[in-house]
């Protein structure tokens, strides 16, 4: 994959991550990922120079892995009673992340401007 193709791929994945984060926080990110490519999301955050977003993302993954039953229920149905505690924890983590700085846009600005 060439440099411009890699940049395009990262930009596309970053845009999806940003959209999901704005629409529903880390719960939305994990729900839409459906358990697939979770390490790729982390790699993307590292590649675009977003260490704060990456650290919060890892915290979200740890919450899910610490409650495997709740995580499976949450992935099966956003409104499932068994998944609600995990979803609520992810939402609280999202609020913490979104109410502090630097934002994902600020963190990734240098990477975006380099191209």
C-alpha cells in the first residue's frame, strides 16, 4: 500500500471513529465495530498521533473485556438489560473524554496537516 493509499485508509477510519464517538461515544464505537478490528482502531489512533484518544479507547476496551457477558449482550442488542450496565459505563467514560482536552481533532491536526 502506497503512502497516499495508507493516508486515505487512515483518514477514512479516523472519520468513522470521530462520527461514532460524536453520535454515541465509546459505546457507539464498540457497538458498530461488533468486536471486529478493535486492535486496528487502536493502531489507527496511534498512527494519527492521538495518544489521549487511544488511552481512552483502551479503557473502553478494558471495560468491555472485564464484562464479557455484558459485552456480548450489548453487541447483540443495544437495549439489552444485560448489556445496559456496560453501555452506561462506556457513556460515562465518553463524557469524561469529550469534556476535556485535547480533542481528537486537536490531537490529529498535526497528522492531517502533514499531508
